[in-house]
């Protein structure tokens, strides 16, 4: 049974989400400020976080950055009234898995929540522990959010790490640009955007030649 942390200071909304989740088999905890949210999120018992950005104390985006920086790798869905594109971009860059705006329908939140949990619990090929993915001589630590090649730590941005994790969960599988947009960015870019190609280029420089190959007219593949 997945434990969901609801970080929301509006009691009416928090109760609405809690009631819906509990009726669908989840256990829940509500935190109405950033200090309580951080303590609960880092205790190792939470399986997913629904995060409002306008909460008392630390801003939601700053809390998100701190949680990721301290090794909290559970799925985080931002649920906020902020609908500005820059907030969405920053949220995903800091490590959010999804972004929804208020007002919202609970049915959509539930679908997105389940989708993120499926991704988080998908089988991991070549892993050495529950929190480490390995392909060849490259290790990706999901707890510390570090990448290591032959013992050397390689720095990745939040977006690069999420892209790397997507490839490492699907080694030797061709991933289309549309799949990568969905898994990594979680929302649509303008038609013709080359954001996937740009970030694959960044990642290739750090992983080395030949690790990610282009499959013409199909997408990209991580070579095991």
C-alpha cells in the first residue's frame, strides 16, 4: 500500500485529495508547511509526494530542490495554481515528475499518480541494488542522484539525470522522441522542438562515445 504525502496548506483541498486517495487504497499524510513536509518526506516511508508550491515556510520549488539534493527520489507531482510556463520549466528542471494546475479533477490526478508509480516501480535491468541501475561500467545511483563511470563521479543536471534514468530503465530499447518527452519532460513542447536531441547531446558528452546511439527515423537507444 503506497503512502502518499500531501503537501497542501488549504485544508479543503488537502482533505479532498486525502479522501479520494484513501478510497482508492492509498495511505496518506498531510503536511501544511515546508518544515513538516521535509521531515516526513525524508523518513523513508513515503512512496509519492503531491506538492503545492505556495506553502508556508520554504517555497515549494525550493523544497523540491532540497528534497532531491538530499536523495529523496520518490515521484513528486506538483499541484498548484501557478500556471506560468516558467514555473513549469523550473519545476521539471528541479526534479518534479509531473505538473498539474488548479482547479483540477481528482480523476486526472489519480491517473497521473498511478502512472508515476508504475514508472517508479518498473523492472530495472542490470541493477545491483534497489537504488542503483547499472549498464556496462556505468552506475546510476537513484538515491544520491549520482552517475559514476569506472569509479569517477560525473555531474548531471536534474534534467540530464532524469533522461539518463529513463535510458537506464530501458537498456537496448529504442526510445522515441515522443516517449522521452513524456517520461522526462511530462508536457508537450512546441511542434518541431529539438529539446530531446539537445539533451541527448549533453548526455552523450558525459557518458562517452557509442553509449547512446541514434536509430534513424525511430529515436535513441542505450547500448548495454
